[in-house]
């Protein structure tokens, strides 16, 4: 069975600056054992697409 999940973690850029990182992964497993993972994308959530690191903002509209 193939699944996708979002992993979030805070990390420190400098002594004063912390950022949140989002990593989207696909994983495949049988019998409750993860057989492989694939990193789909990794990004730092930013306004206007994210109001906060955990709340989505506006959707991007193509013109």
C-alpha cells in the first residue's frame, strides 16, 4: 500500500532565527513494515500560501 504524509520540524538557521520545514514523503509498506520512502518535496512555508507554518493561506491563481 502506498501512502503520503507531511512531516514538519523546526530547525535553527542562526542562534536567533528558527524556521519550520515541511517535507512531503511517499512511502510504501507491507505487513506494517515500511519498505521504501520517496521525498516528494521539501519547503519552508511562507505567506501568502501559509498564514502560519500550520495554517494554509491563499491558493495561488494562475493568470
